[in-house]
């Protein structure tokens, strides 16, 4: 049994709306509450996540040292999901700092931040780690430039580490085709939109998944910068 660890958005709404989700393809959902009064993963505000390093270390410690005392799971099968501010902390801090210990997958919903710390063991990590960015056409103004910048930065880190274009294009995918607001992946609402992606985690993130999400279609779209001659590629426009 593995885990799907979810970091909620600013204010903690996703923590309360999404109590630990049911097992999906041998992954047990675990939602973690941000360790500060404002319930902001990474602390600070906006794109300035002043406690990102400390919070990422706390998440890693929780998985490595604390959770094994209460539940049995495989540390080699731990995936991650971010929602809004949680996605900023994952992409900006946790992925470069600690993903080398997991080498599984990260679903970044409605948010992404360029890495704020150096990648550890970049080649071995990004050559196997699955990363999917899910956003919408009417994303928050603050995030419209931030998400593509993060996509480019992580893609560049993989390229600089000598990972082939073919490998990157299979592992790093993006979709923002839905005409909805922030996290409204079903085109209707924040809560139901995030739930849609939570229900579709196996399809989008796990080996053998079709990438199909109800109401959206196949979200596993390659980046055109990597595969301009492939029909299943897009250049995200926010």
C-alpha cells in the first residue's frame, strides 16, 4: 500500500473538503494540514513562500518518521498532490529538495512555482518522476505567468541534467483546456473541480493510466517545446 499525500490550498479549504480519500490503485489518500496559523503551505503570501524549505522538510519528516508509527505503507510508493498554494510549495521546494527520496509522481493542480532551491540528484530524479500540471483558461492573474515559468524551469532542469527529450515528454505533461476559474476543473466550482482531479488521479498519474478525465478528455498533453511534430502536444495559454 502506498500514499497520495495532498497539500491543500491557502486557508486550508481543501483539507476540510477532502478528508483522507479512499484507496485508489493501491494508494491511500492522506491530506496534511499546513503547520501555521494561516494554514498557508510555505508560509508568506502569494508567490513568496518564506517557509517553503522548513515546511517541505516537515512533510518529508512526517512521511519518513511519523506516519509509519500509525499506518503501514511502502515509502517507495508515495505520490503527491498539490492544490493552489500546496502546489507552489511542492514545485518550489519539495520536489527539488526531497523528490529524490521518492521518484514517483506529483500532480500540481492550479499552481506551480519555479524551483526556489537547488535540485538534488536531478538526473536520477527527473528521469523517472511523473509531473502533471493542471490548470484552467481563467486562472488567477498571479498564477498565469508563474505556472508556465515553473513548467519551463523544471523542463530545463531535466534537459540540463542530460535527460532525453523523449523521456521528458512522457513524464512532464500539462493541460489547461478547461474554461473555468481557479481550480474549477469541471468548469463549475473550486471544490467539485478539485474533487474531479482527485477522483482521476490514477488515470492521470499512475502507470498505465489513460489520462482521461470526465468532461475534459485526455489531459496528458506533451509540451510543444519538446515535441512540436506530435499531435498530442500543446503550448499552454493562460
